[in-house]
């Protein structure tokens, strides 16, 4: 079977299995009993109906309308496939709906309409107004799409957006803005030559005019050649707006000295000899799919300094509408916009363009491994999987909607709104907010033992942008600088971050002597101390904290937890600081759940279990959460004498003899801990209300197993592990941690002890 056949079958299997299609309907409310049924349907549903009848604006409170977009097409101009009809276009429209959900959390219905008359199609779309908060028109041929959009925008009081026109135009606008920045040119002075007089091409040219391009500097060509005054073949009022008063007739005639070629036409339209005639540092947007107007390699053979974008993902600078439409709709829906106006579109352009000029997110770098994501010739616009898009772009769109008076539900606090958007993609953002706020009150010096790791470098960049901490990196400066450059980061050694070079540092003698002083009576000779301070970065970092040259060490991005723990205990452990357990915060779809002890004690005794619970309660409160600690075992409230139940009962007895202000209960099964109704049946007099949010185990294998199952099968995001008992002076992460996870740990390490006891 050929590669093409393999790809075709893989695509068909993707659409067919495990169930046909790419969408399903999921309920957002429980429907488990008669009470739920009476509220969801008759008679309770009548109350919501009457509220909406009284005030239509309440539909966004009592129904999904405020977060629901209709993706509408008649399949008359499906990208790369042409007029394939409404039914055949359904996989494309389902895909569009999936992108809305994935990138912006917007729910969609795809609606394929078998209607070729543009006015009748517009009537159908307008009649659907009560269902949706916005309409996305898709894959409708030109010039019919102009008619449909115009009628719908005039008659509907919700945003109507033809993505093929405006989505493409917005992403082209952002790419052009940054391309001109790289080329050292400006909108008001460039000459543009464009091929393709369809909806997308015309919309892109109109957008470029709004950005400052002069109409007389735009030369539009189509399959018949230049669009000129007096031409009668294949003309329409929209295309005529770009007619030039000229005797030139072909693309080859008009291409000389062009600064920007904009192609939305067909394959191989732009020849290398034409590129040779363009201005210095030409900008070439060859956006035809699947084969562009010219391949980048051919263009660069005659113009090595060319700045090139295509519509394909296998070349740099893919002009992809997904950079725009989820986020412009997100902002528009959230403020109840009645339309998507020019100002909102321009705000979208500014947001996308600015994000590309910022440092690349770690999440985007992970999704596009091996690609250079540094702003410049090959990185003009951000990648679709950059999770910052929703916060940056949607908040800019919402702001523009409010400023132009089209928002019916204005947002009072835009910064809080942006943080909420970030929280929708960074699952840890909302839970981590109180930790970050506490960390900002008193800057602490965080030393990263594995300073050469790219995740550490990205976390350090984020720390400089989001916190007041100054990172300290342990590593070889030449290696670190190469990786900073490759990752497109802006941090500078010595200026933004401090550096310890284990191969050559003026403090080397101080460090090995300090380590030897601590370990001389534990079998460490001076020679061994010297060797360790040259090679063991965890030990170096711990010595820095011991010497008060740093406040906290973060290590563990590679290697085994207990290996790192050994050096942390050797150097930083004392009568008051001693590891009592590792606590992992698992962020799940229905909220946070803490698990302990996942690492430190394999078989903790009752005293150690009690200390784990006390430490967990203290750390859980750092997240603004009141702890409810369940001691978990196969045993349930004393029904088994063997196993871990006895040690857990001993820990509870120790806690009962003290004076502690947190809720705890056990020993019990995990389902009993998480299901208060089950717990009430088994132990009616139990002292816990609601579900437990902290699970404490008497065996590290059990705790670690639960943590990993929640992470791998439950979709949980881990924050931690948090090393308890060390006064926030050391944390050992797991090798699977992400850059975002390291940033979270830096905030935890950056919080002064006084903030959490």
C-alpha cells in the first residue's frame, strides 16, 4: 500500500472509529433521578422559559445560547475540493466545530444546508437566530458569500462572521504586519500584487487597506489577468473596486518592484523569474492549498532574503484561520457582542502579531518539537497550539467590542477576564493564583539544579515575566546560551538570571569546603567533596541554600526522586527541617484532589502518617482550599486488622490527642472518601462533610499509583510533588514535569514560609 493510501485509510479510520464523526452531545447537568428530570424538563423547565419570554437577554443565563455557534455551509466552495455539496461538506464543518471547542471552549452545531440560492440561504440562516449566540459562515462560493453575509449581518443582532473572508484576512494582516517589521517596510509605502479575486482574496486586500496600504498601490490579478478599468470579463462590483487604470495586462507585467505578493489562487502561478523582478526582501504569501503559487525553495533560489508564508503546515509561517476564529468568537460571545466590527478584527490582528514577537510558549514548543520558534523570517505568526492565544486575542477583541459600543454584556475587569481565559487552557492557573500572589510579596532566590534543561530555561523566562523571583541556573554557560538562542528566549545570563558554572566557578572552594564540613564525619573526604561539587548539581544547589546564597532549590527534572532526596537531607536536613512526605496536587475536570505521600516514606509509621496529614493541611491552605483529609486503605473504619489500616488508625489516634484545626477521617476506602452519601451509610456518625479533597495513604506505592492513574487515565494535571517538612527550602519534581509545572513549583518555592505556617 502506498503512503497516500495509508494516509487516506488513516484519515477514514479517524472519522469512523471508535464512533462515527467527530462530535457528540454531552449533558452539562446531572440526570440521575426524578428530581433532576423534573428540573431539566417538565415542570421545572417552564420557569426558565418564562424568564426568557420576559427578558430575552436571560437566554444566555439559562441556556447554552451564549456559548453556542452555528457553523453553516452549503458546501459550494470547500477548500481544495470545490463545490462538493452540503452533505459531503459535513466532515469539514464537524472539524470546524471541534476546533472551536478545542481552542476556545465554544460549543458548536454544524449545519449543512442544501440551498444554492444565496438569498434563500440567508433567510434560512436568519431564521436560526434564536438558537445561536453567533454564526460562522463557511465554504460558500463567491460572490454568493458576500450576499449571504450582508443579509445576515443586516437582519441578525448577533455576530455573523464569514471565516473564509475575514478569518483569512485577519491572519494575513497579522503575518503582513510582522513581515513588514522584519523587512523594515511600512504599509503606507508598499506595492502589493495579488492573485485571486475570490472572497478570501478580496477580504485580505480590504484588510490591508485598513492597515494603511494605499488603494492605488494594490494590483489585483485573476485567471484572466489584471483587473483593470473597463474590463468586462468575469467582473463584479466587489472586484471592480480594485480595478487599475493601466495598460498592463498580466501578472508578469505588474510584478516588478512589488513588495508583497499575496496569492489566494492556484498552484505555480508565481514563477521564479517573476520573483526576481520583485523589490528587495520581497514578502511572498503563497496561500493556495495544497500546492502554493510558488514553493518556498524555488522562491529563495532567486531571492534568498525573501520572507515567505504558505497555507501548509509543512512550511514555516502557515497562515491558518484557527489562529483567529476561535478567539475572536470567544471575545465576542463573552461580551454579548451584536456584531464583529472592524475594530474587533484589528484588535485580533494586533494580538496575534504581538504574541509572535513575544517569546514562544513552552506548550507550543512541545507541540512543534524541532521547529525554530524565534520571531523572524521563519516565525511571523504564533502556532495554533500556543495556549496564550485565547487570553491575549479574546481579551483584546472583548475590549474593542466594549469600546465601540457593540457589547451588550460589558466586562468590568478585563484583567480578571484574561486570567479566567488563561485558566481555561492552563488548568493550574486559577488554583495557583493565590500562590503566585503570595510569592509576589517577597522576592526569593530560586536555584534550579538542572539549569541546562530547556524546560528550566522556559520556566525561568516565565518567572521573569510573571513573578518577582530571580532564577539561579546551575550549568555550563555555553550550553545554556545555545539552548536559550534555539528556544527563542530573551533571558541573558548575568543580567536576567544568575549562573553557577560547575566546571569553573570562583566559589568552588567555598562550596566544597562547606559540603565537607557538613559531611566530614559521614565518610566524605576532601577529594570526594571536591568531586561532588564539580559534578552533582543537586548538591551544589543545596549547598547554596545552606550558605544562604539561595532561598530554595528545585531539582529532579531527570534522575530518581530518592537520589535527589538523599543530598537534600544530607545538606539541608536538621532538627527542625526534615522531609515528612511528598504531596501532589492533581487538577481534575471536577476540581482539585491532593494525594500523599507519593515519594518519601515507603511504609510510614503512625507518627509519620500524622506528620504527612499535618503538612498536607498546611500546604493545601496555600491554594485557598480548606483541607478535608481522608486516610485511605483497603480497611474501612476498623473492619480489617491486617494491612495498612492499623497504622492509619494509629495516626488518627495521635491527631485526636492533639489540637488541630483541620478535618480528617478514616480509615476508609477511596470511594467512601469521595462519596459522602456512601460514607454516611457506612459510618453515619463520621466527622467529614462532603467529599474529601486530600487522600493520605500508608504506603507510597498506593499513593503513587493513584497519582499516576489520575494523571494518565483521568486527565489530571499534576502540580508538584511538593516536598513537605523542608520549610520550603527544597522541592524535588518528577522527570515528566513541564515548563509550566516548573513555573508553578517556582511560585510554591517562592512563597515565604510565613504565608503558610
